[in-house]
C-alpha cells in the first residue's frame, strides 16, 4: 500500500490550490464519519487526505433571507439552531447516527457522500437547496437536484470544493416534516425517508407542495407529480391517496439487507399520509395557538 | 508523519502513517487502552473520547486531525485516583457490568453533564443513542446519571 499523505489546510484558497494540484488523488476530509469508514474498508484509495476541518470560512451559518450552511456546519449545529426555520432538516440531522457522528459530521459531507439513504437530502430538496462550489477557476452554483447524480456520484469536479449549501427557510404559514422508517428510533439508516413541506392559505388550501424521498431509488428525488396533486387540495383523503399512488409510481426501490423493495413501496403511502397530517397541523402555526 | 497533541493534559508527540485513526494512536502508540475498539464504524460508541471537549468516535477520527487539539480519554476522568461523581454513581447503581462499553458511556455522559449539568431523563437518553450497552439494558446507566444530577443539586 502506498503512503497516504495527510494534508491539513486552514484557508479555502489553500484547499483549492491542493485540489487543482491533486484532482481526484485527493479525498476531502471534514469530520470523517463517512470517509474514514470507507477508507478503512478499502473503498477509497486517495493519495492525500485533504483535511479541511479547520477552515474558519467554511464554518459560517448565515441566516438572512435564505440560510447559508457553510460546508463545515455539522448535523448537531443544525439540529440545535435551525429547528424553527428548517424543521425537516433539523429532524433529519438529529437522526444521522448518534451524538458522536452529529458532533463532527457535516451536512455538506452527507450530501457529497451521495448515499441513496442520505437523510439530509430530502429536507434540503424541499427547501430548494443550491450547492456552491469553488475551484481555482472561479465559483459556480447548482441546484441540489442536479448535484447528486447517482450512488456516491456528484457533479463536483475533482478540482472543486463544496463551500456552502444555500436553502430557503420555511415561509410564514408553511409547515414541513422529515419522517424516517427504521426498526429503531436512533442509529439507523433509513429504509425509507420522506420530507414534505406544504404552504396553506387562510382557507387551508395547499398553495405550494414539496415532497422528496430517499432510500427508494439510487438518488433521493423530488416527486413533482405528487406535489401537483396536493396543490389546490385541502389534503382530503382522496388527494393524499392520489399523491401516494404517484409517489409509489415514481419510486424504484431495491431489495437489500435492510428491507425489500416491496416493503419500501408498501410503507411509502402510509408515510405520506402521516406526513400530510403532521404538516397540516404544523402549517399555519400563527393561528394554531389562537 | 509526526503529530503533536495533548492527552489528558500531557503533551504527546507520535510518528504514525497518514490515515491512522486516533483510536490506534491512543491504544497502540500511547498504550492508553481504557478506550475500547468495538465496531469500527461509528455504531457502538465504545471508542468515544473528547476532542476539545466534544464527544467523538475515535475509531473514525483521523489521528492527524487531532494535531494541536486537547484529547480526554477515560484515563483522564478520575483525579488522583478518585472516581468522578458519575463514575461512582455508575458503580453504585450497577451501571457497570461487563465494563466494555463503560469508558465510552463515561466520556459521552461527562460531555453531557459539562454541557448541561441538570439534564432530564429524555436528554440523557438522547445523549447516549450512539453508545451501545449489551448488559445493563441502559436503565441503571440512566439511573446513575440522574443520581449524579441529584447529588450535584
């Protein structure tokens, strides 16, 4: 086995210089909760581990109109600080492993790892996430939907660094939730994950619907057909059932060690019904307490 | 590749290959074998140590990522041979049985009590989801924390 170089950088510019020099010979390392497992299993063979955990610029968590999650924002920081503005993402972050994983594991890392079961991706998708990338040649931003291309595959070029993920926080009057099906309530990889954000008007009519799911296809995805069915509805049983049919039709699950494809399809419908009920209760929070 | 950090207040310098885990440096190079190796994939928490006060699975943490940082292991929890209040409570309640998970639990729960000296039971349960115990059924461990909290009031 060749000798692995461990290179620590403390500035974005230094990281970009290393990436332009090393390209795909470098593996970016933040908290290491995915990378170190894969490295020890022999699934990754980098020449250099590029350690970015000490880059101050990537720690930023900005909340103005949108919310900017610097690439080093951890799961714990999100679940501790964004429960009001991004409830579904906070809920997802609170289920990624235990405290030890959430303490150093990052949202950007969860996205870049591009697991079909990535808990943070459905809530980011319903929040219209955009991924900011930088390289020696400049910067670019791409919607998260176009960033994750397949299992463990993203649109990041070898010389690029993800610097931030920007999302639209929950608008006033909207509600959202992330639900995860798993045998236990903690320390589980999602058998199915579902994030739903709904905006309701004063008459409780859905004016905007966003639905995204994970663990039912190679890539987590938005389910636009199901979203369209809910818009204009009052979440009547028939409308939710029709949306659930479209959700099942859009899914392409596999059998694996955790669950069968048939099981995943079976739970999707009830999961959407449960999500619709919860979000229906959460949305219009201003009037809920009156 | 050389590496310098502090362990339980003592500055140490080791020379290990890049990609070595913090756990291997602690148990191998430094012979601090109180920290246990369990699953090596972030599931069991037996290898939990504090990195600048934050609980981390040392089996998944690169040793060189600890450069310049302060590491606390189970060996650094008692003072002058005196168990901490939490450790004493774990003994008293039967929260220690085979003992393999105990160092990880002590570290995680020490971090919890540092952050929140008066947790409620649900907060204790949430803090230890990343630590597995196959003997106690957790009840005695949670009892020990609540006893420590009561004793500290």
